[in-house]
C-alpha cells in the first residue's frame, strides 16, 4: 500500500503541473447504488444524453450534474414523469439548486440550506451538516437500512430482521480532489437463510462469517481520494486511491468481468478520456476465502485495463483484461500502460489472466444492443475445439428497449449469458476468480447459462416497479456422501481441472443437471426525499433433472432506506 500511495502522490504532482482548466468542486463519486444511474441509462437509450458510458460507470457528481443540465435543456422531449424525476435529481446534484427551499441541513452550515430538526420531515434534500468555503466543501449525512423479511415457502413461520446505520462524509478540496469516507455497522437476527437471501452482500462480510460474538453483526466501510483535472479542453484525467464498489464491462443482469458482487476492493485507479477514447486501469487488493486459521488467510490482487472507443449515436466498442495474482505486489501490474496477459507470460505464467471484448450500440433511438465475449486464460488457441476443457470462454448478448412502441416510462431488458465449464477456475486455488469466496464475475459461475428478463415502469418520481424473471441452467459437479469430488464437470469455481483425474473434454451442462427459476417483484416508494421504502417478493424453484427432485423457496421483505 505504501508503494501505491507514493505512486499516487507522484502522479498528482506531475498532473497538477499540467492543469489549466478549473473544475467544479464536485469531484467525489456518486455511489453505484444511487438510483440516478438507472435514470442516466434510460435517458442514454432515449438519446437525450450521449456522454454516459456505463462499462466503467463511477461518475463524479459534477459529471452527473452536467448530464442532468443537458436533459433539462431538452425537457420538451421528456414525459411528465421524466421531468419530475429530473427535477428531483437536480435538487440532489446541481449546486445551483441548493437553497433553503430545496435543501435542509440539521446542524446548519453556510450553503444556504435551511436548518433545524423540522427539516427532517419535509420533502427536501437532507444533510446532517453542509459547509462550503471557496473551493472546499464537506457534506455529512446519515445512512442506514431496516429490513423485515418473512418466509412464505417452505414455512410462513420463519422471519428475519436486519438493521444498520452509519455516517457518510464527502466533499471536494482545492477544486481538484474529491474525498469520501463512509462507515456502516449493522446487526441481524432470525433465519439465516432469509437474512442471506434478502441481503446477499452480508455473506462476504468478515464479522458475519466469523460469527463469534453474541450478536450476529456485519460492517462495511469505504473511503477514497480522487484527483481530477482537465489538462486540455475535452481531456479528462483522474487518479483515485481508496475503496468503493467497482464494476467493469457491460451487462444488464450481471457483468462477466467484474460484477460488483464481491467485497469492495482497495485500489489505485487511473482514468483518461479524450475525444472518442475512454481508458482506465485498476490495481486492487482483496482477500481469499475465509479460513478460521489466521495463518491460512491471504491477500490476492486484481489488476485490470480497459479501452473503449465511443462514437456518438453509433456504438461503443471495447477491449479489457484482468489479472488475479496472490504473489504479493507485482510492479508489472502497477503499470497502467501494459498488456497484462503478455506481461503475465513474461513473469512465467503464474497468475490468472482474462481478456474480454464488448460492444454497445447507440444508433437506434430507444433501443440498445450489447454483447461481450470473455476469454479466461487461453487467447484464441483452442476455439477450434469447442468441447476442450481449455476452451474457457463465455459470452453475453442483451438488449435494452426503452418506451417500446410508445409506452412511456417503461423499459424492457432481455439478456442471455453462457459460461463454459472451468471459467473463473485456476490451477492455483489462491488465484481463482473470487474474493472472500464470491465470484468476481457473473454469479451463475461456470458450466451454466442464464435467460434474464426485466421490466420496469416509472409511475412517478416517487413510485417505480420492476419485475425480474430468470432461468438458469447449470451442470454441477458430482460429490460422494463424504463431500469428495467424484466427477468434475467444470461446474464449480472451487474445483479446477486436474489432468490425471479429469477428462480433457468438458461438455456444456454435463454433470448433475439443475434448472433454477426465479421471479422477483419490486416496488420502490419514496414518500419524501432520502426516505425510501423498498417492497420485494421473491420466488425461487430449483429442479434437479438428474435425480428428479425439486425444491422451492419464497419470501417477501420490506426495506426502509435512509440516504440513497
């Protein structure tokens, strides 16, 4: 980490000398959980804005504000509901909208926001504290969630509670540096299956998995510094060090390269945009699977480069690569301008490298098409034999149709994903494509495919509903009653190919055939700004076609969210 900090400071010193254009003091990123990203996506597909590239979507607040201002200039092309949504987000993101009519700060400040406890029950953007002087500012807010989960099948008698709370600090310094610090601490009680079903991220938190305290608990913390400058007109340059959620590549359900499901990484990130070119490079660290023995716990490193060519109102085409290594800091992967796969070969092929190509269209108004081809380890050397175990490939095809046949405020998303056997595995168990036991890429894992359909309707700026339907086909490995592997179908990220044990042929969906079906109905209601109720009904059924038995589960939960 010391090496990364020194590199970060050197880059900042070098770039500062090039800085010629001032930037608004909103450098800090908008968290990927913020629903504004969904609205940006809808407006991109509708071709109201054309500068949102969602293959690496972590945006600074000033970038979001700029897109919202562009939408406002084109509000004649928006529906009444879209205008309502736009005005809501402008209050949150556009600095000129911050005043005592739109914003409240509990403990005052000097931003023009009203203060006092009565503001907490108004329809205003809410802060604990907001302060700004010259080019420096700080905004402090509370964040938290309260879940109640109730089982339906196999029994209505099971239930669970989750509750957490914390603080979020964000702001900008010197018109160049954005910062963020957030901490969230929570507890859980009740049926563990319902807890993990309603809130999957909890399964990869150390305190929850260790489970040695009298209260089941979990925690999350993020924080970073981001330096941003515009050395020339139309050129964006940024360096970020810290921890927050990252995703990489395209995907409507989940992404093949980096889905964001695993615990947030600590990383150093370099970003460059100029004209049609978008480039980013990440060097991050995470952890391996949990082990009760501290001596067997280890750190692993994630490196990624991505280049995207974006042609307005035509298409984006990109190429990316990732490396997983558990050997400690490798200076080769700290280089943001290096082809990692060839570098990995020059380092004697000890790490886990992937390569992916993708494309997203923008030439059809209201309709977006995208696809990704993902190569794990071998680069095109075994594509002539599609059944060979070394053919560790995956692909994903999807479409996003906004306002189909004139149906306003409605979106339809369809996607197909296919992942061949042994994808995400590696001969070195410490280099498998996981963090804390969670797949970094698409969660269906190897030897599986998925049909995904999602429909969303925005009733108003306060109410939206979506319906998700999924079918996942899986070829699972076969184990005996002692849990020992009997037949490796390439269906588990934790079971790599062993030449003396496993067949050189890996047939898609071989092994124990299981079909999983799921339905999720979600309704989001925001009665006042920053207070959100999230209602969910989930039904899952798993059909074991090999042994002829089925299992099903259904539950409902409501989440109250404070913050975003």
